[in-house]
C-alpha cells in the first residue's frame, strides 16, 4: 500500500480523486446510456418486418378490389411511406453503430483530458495550500534555532488564517526572545549575587585586623610611618566600602514598602555634595507623585548615579551635575545628567551588567544595583549620551504597586 506522507501530495491526491472519480463515473454512465439509445434507434419498431408486412397488406388490398383506383392509390402511397421509413431507419442504424463504436474512445479521451485538467488545478491548489504551511514550518525551525524571523514587508496578504498564524508566530517569537533574555540575565544576576556574597565575606574577614594594625601604626612617632599608615587606612576603608557594596548586591529589600517622597530623597542625596569640587544641582519640576517603594534602595541607586556623574565630570573636565525629579506617565522619573566625556559607544548596551565599569577603581556593581532597584519597583533604568556632550541616566518608576502589576 502506497503511503503519502507529504502534505502537498495528500492535498493533490484528494483534490484529484474528487475531480476525476465523479467525472469518470459520469462519462461511463453517459456512454452506456448513449449505447442503449443508439441500439433502440437502430431497431425501433423492427422496421424491416413492418415494411414486409405492409407490402403484403397492400397487395392483398389490390387483389380484393381489382380495378379500384382509390385502393390502388392508397396502397401505393402506403408502400412508398414504408420504404422511406426503412431507408431512414437504416441510416439511423448506421450512424448509431458508428457512434457506439466511437463512444468508448471519445469517453477515454474526455476522461484523460479532464484528468489532466484536474491534475493541473489540484497541483495549483495543493501548492497554494502547502506553501504557506512550509513557510510557517520554516519559521518554527528558525525560532527553535534562535534565529530572527523574516522581516515583514508591507501589508500581509493571503488567506486570513495564515495571516493570523504568522502574526501569532511573530508575537510568540518576540515573547520567547524576551523570556530567554530575562532568564539569561536572571542567571547572571544569581551567579554574581553568590560571587559577591563570597567575595564580601573573604574581604571583610581580614579588614578588622588590618584596620587595627594601621591605626596602631598611625600613632607612631615617625612621620613616614604615620603617612604609610594613613594610606593603609584609606585603602582599608575603600575595601570595606567595596565589601559593603558586594553585600548589598542582590540582597532582597528589607521591610515593607512605604510612601517615598522622591524630591526629599533627592535633596538628601544632593546635600552631601554641595561643598564638593563639582557642583550638584537639584531641579524638581511640577508636582511629583509619591512612590510606593523602599527608601533606602532608591536612595542608594540615586547616590550611585551621582557618584558616577561627579567622577565623570572630574575626570572629563566638565562643570556640573544636574539631578532632576519630575512626573513621568503615571509615576515619576529621576534623571542624573553630567557634561563629562559620556559613555563609550561599545558599552551602551552593556553598561547595566555586573562587572562593566568605566571607572579605574570601580567595583562594576553600581549601575547593576541601579537597574536592580528600578526593577524591584516595577520600573526601568535608561542610559544615553547627550547630543551636547556628557551622559544622562534615568530611573523611571510607576506610582503604585497596582500600576506596576497592570
């Protein structure tokens, strides 16, 4: 038994069977009917026997009334009519016999012609049915291989169901790509969180004896020893701050969320830099809604951005840092802008990842913690280079937990 596995072949066979089988049956029935009609026409009434009996009847009528001109005239007319009928019957019989002989060949030719026409139509229809399916199968293979789908060129045409399938595959591929990217980022975050915890533990253990020893040396009467001890204390403090940063990275928020006044939060952060070499200005625009979140986490995120901006301005020869707080959509936005050297173009897409930094002494976790803080509050973090020069970082936050889950 022949098994047809191809979808196109199955559609072709089904359409061909639907077209050819009824045609063959109809033509066969028509041939049989015409044969029967032809046979009936050729022998209808047994014209030869009727003609013979008619002649006998005419001769008998003449013999019964010899010399009767009326009977003789009627008998003559009747005999001529019978002869004409016999001739016509023989012509019909000849034509019917030839037609009956040719009918099978004509029927075979008609079946072959209609079969060829049906095959062509069935092939076209099967191709129209199977080509979009093969295209969609190719799309699923692309999705499985992690490849991009072909770009949409203009308005999609074709059968509505295929258009719906194409749109559904595009949406599914986009969602799958987003989910895979989020999973990769989550796995990277978990790995960095674990590593940061271990590094912080290993750093903090020797810091206490190092600090005590450096403090003892700082009381020494030798100025060179005191200077070396002070340098050591500064480095111990830097390592301690780095260990604290590692400890905070990836740690879940402590305590329940509460209403956060972003203007007051920003003012508290900026106040610490008012007397610094790089001026940090605060600008609050309009009425800024309160955010339902964690004050400490948002404050640390904003502080990280301000520290980075001040260092960028100091190293790049800029003049100031601007912190702006304003309403944004149904929430608020914190913006830190500087006029430093900006963000290297090759790092714009990676700036939020752990261990990516443009600072010589940075831990590489500051901006990762900023994005983490934004995501904890259902928001997002954005970084860009300004046309006028410098960089701009934004923390976009929704107003309430309801809007975050919407």
